[in-house]
C-alpha cells in the first residue's frame, strides 16, 4: 500500500476505510435479510406440511 493515493480519495471528506465499512455493513444487512427470509420459508413450510 502506497501513501500517495489518486485524487479520487482526496476529493471525498470521509477517510478511505469508510467505504469498506459501509460495504461490510450492507453485506451484513443483506445476509441478515436472507437469513430471515430463509427462516420464514422454513416456518411456512412447517406450517403448511
């Protein structure tokens, strides 16, 4: 990792790791939503069968 970054990160006010944290947060939310969705499908299949 070099200390000099392109001008893209310099124009943004937040630090460079903010995007990574945002990405992991979004991924965690999507994973939680998928887990809840699968759990609801399992519950419905148990009720219907």
